[in-house]
C-alpha cells in the first residue's frame, strides 16, 4: 500500500496567485477551421463589439426588470426577465464563437464599458416609456452592427459567424424589439 506523505497533501488553497498573460486581447491563435487569419481576426473584432453591446443590453434588461413600475408592472416585469435570459444566452454564444475562432472574448465589465456604444442610463428610475425606449435604442444599435457585421463576415467566407449573427442575434433582437415597441403604442379608448 502506497502512502502519501502529509507534506505533499494539503487541502489549503494556493491563494493570491498571479500569472503571465498567455494571449492578449485583440489577437487570434491558429485553429484548423479552414478560415484565413484575416477572416478570423475581423470576425473576432466585430463579434467583441456585438458581445460588449449585448452584455450592456442584458444589464439594462435586468435593471429595468427590477425597477419596473405602474399598471403593467407584472407583465413587463416578466417579459423583461424573459428577454434578459435570452440576451444572456446570446452573450454566451457570442463569447464562445470568439473563442472558437481563436480570439479572446471581452468579459470584464470595465472592458465592456470601454467598447460598448450603448449609452449609460441614469442611475435612478426612469418612467416606463423611457425605459422601454432605452431598450429599443440599444436593440437597434446592436441590430445595425449585427446586420453590417454579418454581411461583411459572410463575404469573408465565415459562415459560422454569419449564421450566429443572423439566426440568433438578429432574429432574437428583432423579436424582442417588436414586443417592446408594442408596449409603446397608444391605443384609442373604445367608448360604448
């Protein structure tokens, strides 16, 4: 029977470790994907922009979900949480695609804030129509970026990234924008 000396066996975690950066942000390593370095580099740059904006949109959805007010509180509270969950799934899909291409996905919230084009909301609670409008504006910014990125990436032969942007980011964003926009329609009162 082999025994392990108590010197080599410890349940104490090795805390406060530091390490060298083994891949810089903005670089791609070679993977056998059948895509050129240029195509993968370009796709990672565009994906990280959409990823940063999508992380901010997710945060806006959660903020507005928590701060919802008024007569439609319950319905909007639920739909905003549902949309937040769908955006979180997109965040994961986008980050994994960057990694699949050999890149480095933007993940730190402070780095995300440097990259995003989505304006920062006020720290307090806005009126409900303003919150919904803010979400719609974020969706539109992401959709404009995703449409342009999908077209250009498709031209470079990166069908996987094109598919992700079209079938997931764009379709999810368009559907969510429709749901939000319909909450901002003034419907006439029906008088008997």
